[in-house]
C-alpha cells in the first residue's frame, strides 16, 4: 500500500517490510511503506532548523545550552546525536530522544578546553536518524557556533581634536563581542573577574608643569566608579557587550601651546595578574582655550570685563559680578558709598550650595577708625563642594578661592573698607559666563549683556556708567549671598581619572579641573574655615534651641543706602586740582619698581589705569586711592606672567621633577613696593627689623587693636563644647608672638566687674586681622565669662572685647551699644541662685520656709511666713547672672548632704527638748531627716556649685529636687 502525505504533518504506517522514500528539503514527500519500515531507502528525518546556543552565568557557574529543532511530524522514534566541540577537540556527544537540548557545564570541562573555546569558538552539531525509516540513514550535520573571543573593537572619536573646557564630548566606544565579560572570565581564568576598559596616555616628552607644584595630566576619563577604585575608564557589567568612554581635556587655567598626545585603549582584567591588553592607539590634539584674562572690579570701582571692555559703576548694593550659565558657580559683590562714588567692601563666592564670603563690610560705615579687617567666613550646606580651596597670602591681605570649575577668585585688601576683586576664568567659562564681568568669548562687543538678554553699549574711553546694564545684575534681598545660599540647587559630582603607562591612576571628584599654581606661596586655610564654620553653626543651633538669638551682628545682613551721585568739578573740597592728581598718579605709576617691564605687557600703556587713579582722587578727595591703581597694575602684570607658561623659567622642560618658576619680575611686584622699608622677594616683602606688615608699613612695636563690635559675643551655657573659643578680630596681630589676655568678669544688670586675675592663653594665629583664643574650661564645659585683650609680647591692646556665657533658661543678656557694655537680667518668674534657675515659689525642700520669692529677691533664697515650715535659712549672697557649672554639681551634692544633715540634726534635738507631746511630730521629722542624710546614688537632691568659676564669685548652695518633691517649673543648667 502506498500513501501520499504532506511532510511533517501525517504519516501512514503499514506493517511488514518497510520501504522509505524521502526528498530532502522538498515541500512534500511521498513515503512508501514496506514491511517493517517506511520511507525510501536512505531517507532521514528533516530537522526544522539549525540548533541554537544560549548561555547563562551565575557567579562562578556557567551553563551553555544547545537546543535542537527536531523533525516535525516524524513517525516512529527519531534519534538525535548532539556533539560539543572546539577546534579539533570533541568535548562530548549526547544522544537525544525525549528532550531536545544539551547543557554544557563549564565547571566540568578542562581548562585547555575552556581556552580552546575562547580561541576557536564552541560548535554544537547535531545529526538525526530514525530506525523506523528504511535504511535508517543519518541526516546531514546541522551546526551552530558560539564565535570565538576576539579583542574588543574600538571605535575612535569622530574628531581627534579635543578642546579644553569644550562642550562637545570626545567619545571612544568599545564593543566586546558575543562572549560577555562574565563568560569570558570563566573561560579565561576559571573564576570570576572584572573587565575594565581603560584609556591611558603615553609618557610625554614635555610634561605639563605648574608653578611650584606637580605635573598635571593632559586628559582625564570620566569614570563610572568611585575615587577609590582608580579606574581610568569604565567597568563592563557582567552581561555587557559594549561600553562608551568620555575623554576630557584637563582645564588648568594656564596658557599653553596646542599639543598632540598618544592615547592607548586597554583591556584590564582584575584581580588576576595579567598585563593589560592594548586594543588600540591613536593621537589626540589638545587645543588650549585659556588666555591671561582677568575680570577686575577695582578702586571706586572700575570694571574691566574678561574681554577688556571698561566701564564704571557708582551704584550701591549687591550685584552679580559673574555667573556660569549652566553650573552652580556665582560671584556677588557688595558695593558701599565712598566719597561720591562707591567701592567693593565684600564678595561672596557660591560653589554648589556653599558660600565663601570675604568682607570688610562690617566696618564700612565707621570712618573714624583705622581698623578695617578682612574677614573670611564659610557657609556650608553639608560637606564643602569638592575641589573648592581657599588660600591666604600676605598675612590675610590677599585671599584666593579656587572653584570646582577652575574659575579663580582673588581678593586684595585696599583703602579703608574697600577691597579689589580679580576673577581669572577657566576654559569651562568660555562663552558660558555672564554678569558685570561680561561674556568671556574673546569678543568685547557683546560683553554688556544684561540678565534680560538685551545688549547694552558703552563708549570706548571706558568712563561711562551704564546704570541700566548694571542694575540688571542687582540682587534682591531674598537671593542675597551675604549670609549663605538660600536655594536648594547643588552640583552633580562626577569622578575623573588620569592614567599613563608608568604611574598609578589618580581619580578625583571634578578631576577634570586642576589647581595649577593658584597660590604657590600661600597657606591653605580651607580646613580651618570648615572647622570655624562648624563651631559657629553649633553655637547658633544652641542659641536657637534656647530661644535666644545672638545680638544683631553687622555681619548678618548687608544694606547700603543708594548713592547720591554728583557731577564733581575740580578742584576738590580740599583743593586738589586735576593737574595735582594727574602728576601724583603719573609719578606713582612710573615710580613702581616693575614699571618698565610691566609696561611692555600693557594693552594701552596704562592709559586707563592712569585716568582711573585721577578720577578716584576726584571722587574721594584723597590721594590714598592711588594705591588701588598701583595694586591693579601690579596684579594685572603678575597675572600675565603667572597664567602664561611661555613666561616661566624652566631649566629642564623634559624633567617633571624640575619645577618651573615665575619670572624674576616677581621680585619687583610686592605690595606698595614694601613702602621702601623692606626687600621684595618673589612677591613677598622681607621687612627691615623695625617694620612689619604685608607692605612693611607698620612699626614692629605697634599695639594690637581689637574691633570690639566684631569680636564681642554671647554664648548659651550647655553641655556641648561650644563656649570655649572666641574669634578675635582686629589688626596688628603678629604670628608667633600674639597671645590672649583673659580676665574673668561678672555680668549683672548694671554692667560688668572683674572677678579674678587675668590668664594668658596662647592665640591661634589666623591672619593679621584674626586670632582664635581658647577659653579655659573644666572638662567639656565653658565655666566663665571674660574680657579679652590681645598682646604682642608685652604690648597689650587698649580695647577689650567681651565673651559672655549665660544660662538662657532664666537669663537675658545683651552686649549693649557697640558691644561695649554687656548686661544680664533675670527673667520674670525666676530666681537665679548661684547659676541655677529656680521658678518663683519653689521651696528649698518640702516643708521648708525657704523659697524663691521674686517679689523679695531674685538672686537669693527668701523666708516664707507660712506656718508649719522649717525656718532655717542657708547662708546666701546675692548672685549675678552666671551660668551653672555642671562639673561642680557632683561636688556640691556631697556638700549639700552635709549641710542638710546638720539642719535636720538640729531640728531633731529641738523636737526632743520641746515635749514628749510632740512625739508623733518628732517621729515624722526623724523620718524626714533620714531622707536628707541619704547618700545613695539616687539622692533626691541635685546641687549646683558655681563658686568662683561662674559669673558670680560666691559659693552659696542651691537646693532643688526635681524627682521626689513637687514644685512648679524648677529649672537647672
């Protein structure tokens, strides 16, 4: 019987001999069934497709599956033989009858076979046959291959030129192939590993040097890992097949020639000990966009934009000098009235959500004093933004701030309460800055772009006052940076790593920016400022929790009356003529030690600077302001040298360990030319023996002076370490010889009085304007208020500042007018007895006639006229408003027990003598006496011993029992 059917759908089977007819690959077949078989002789099952390979990896286990595609509708019992092989090696053969896949467990094969899979690939082949077919022929072999491992393929950047600070990313893509990193590791090493693609530079013949510091890299790689991992690239996830890496040119703020470097792409397997595998090398050209540019806001004040547009601003208030378009970096200036013009008294630099303020504004309205100290304060929200650094030079007359985008801010002390501001942009600022300093893009015609995106213009002579433009950058009080950042925006932190073939990788947050010689001779005061801010923040929180704010401080806000600008004419009120001013300014500039050499670096032969000097004298009626113009010239000259590597001295350009130095011109660029009383060396004055100061203008034997209003402060006594330090602000403080003279004081409602001998404490020198005085303490508690003088050896300041410690629960204190007359008063409803707060009506002990009665005394115990109470009254002396001394309380506990026991004992004897009739009362009193004499750890009394350590000098005792006796609102320190 012959049956015709459609392939894989139906088969007719007859008994007896079998004859099979098959047409391989045909759409249909004709099967002839003979006795015992079917199909034509030599026919075989038709598998429906090639097998497929899949794999899975979990930890150190990997399984590779080969799944076959069996013949569909095959009659009988087809059989399949699956063979695993690699190269010429047959790993195993597996017959399949009821299941249609084979699993290869890598842990069961030899290392040689695993390596062969990497190098030759893995083949899964299958043949099929059916014993029920006539002739039982085998099918042709169908195979699939897990491709061998090839080195990852590198796709180079489309443009092999990378621009310093550029927005466009330079990307390198690496494709790993069919075998994933997880499977690769198990095949290569028999264990798990981490596969990293790294980009490294070849060691350069001409390393990038910085003044006075290490060599800096040309490029960095944005890393997906932490700073601790030191990975110049990215880690491939276990199942990844590709990775893309970002290359960034390092922004170092230095003018350099364009350079070409060789870059290598490597595969690094860890933690196995295997040399990195190089995947590709290519050359990159680095284009520098740095220029020796400065935005300067100086004098009375004159603004020079980044692209050298010049104009004046005679307004007052807070203004945005610089703001980055996309990153949270901003510099605000605070302008105050000087003469009929205005000047900067302070600046605030915002980095992320942190603010650093450098200021003289607190003394801007005090015209009759010589103390206008520069203060530096930090306002943090959490940790300081990474890469932010603050440096101090010239004993505090120069402050430099380095931001995480490389923009550098320099503040220099100037006349009276004014300062001069210099902002050096970074490559990251190119075409992305705005504010009073303009758009930094090399085009001076678009500098005056307002916040409204309207372009304003000024004349080329540089003396216009474009108020419409300037006011566009004024700051409303709610957005002021004077006391910190009030917003919520922060900066996203990214890790960048640098590597070459010889050195250990270095990874940093914002490592795409390098501090290249910003302050080679300065002192890094960043950590000091952080510690100072943390201390002050703790003190503020303590005061707030006690519902007691510190007295209003001129440092907390900034407000300046509008400037009533006038059109002045010559001569000035004091008789200075234009010719006088011009001659004076011209002579001052030409007599500058570095005049001839700096003149060669000037764009306009100092023409604008000369006219600025003349106009400042006109507006202020003072020759003092010529100093500001000289300082401006010197700073511009110095920056031109320091920012351009072609002006450096480098005796061996190929040797990284040979440091580059600045030109010898810096030996002529000292403040005020050292007042002709010292020698200039590398920009620092070496003063003659009789003189001191940044510019040698002060006599070495000058008395130190204290700014009382900026130094005096209040501190609420508590159990935390916050009342043990006073930051003293003033002038003529000298490193290594300045000390603190501390006199203990009592503070009452009528004022202060001395309560002990003075103590000499070492001063932590911060600047010539600030020192930190550590106050004596017992363990962790502040124990005394002080009048503070500053000494330079045997020369003591005339002024005294006050540090008042008090108990805010029942005391109000203030510093008085100009912080010169501290007073403390006791709050209504409380007695303050030896530093302990006791509410009105509180008994000395239960049943005692001794109570706090504020109508009679708020500083000592009073006797009640109530019946049935004990009338014994302890010795007492009127006390002053002083903080409690927690360390003394334990000592007082024992003392109070003794005193109480004596009182109880006397009462006991009296009761016995009076009469037996009082026996019951006697028994009750005896029981009470037993309580008073208890010395267990759980004593019912807490004692406050203040003594000479508090604001009061007496040693009377305070009794109160918050745990066992019931009285109203008794308070304690």
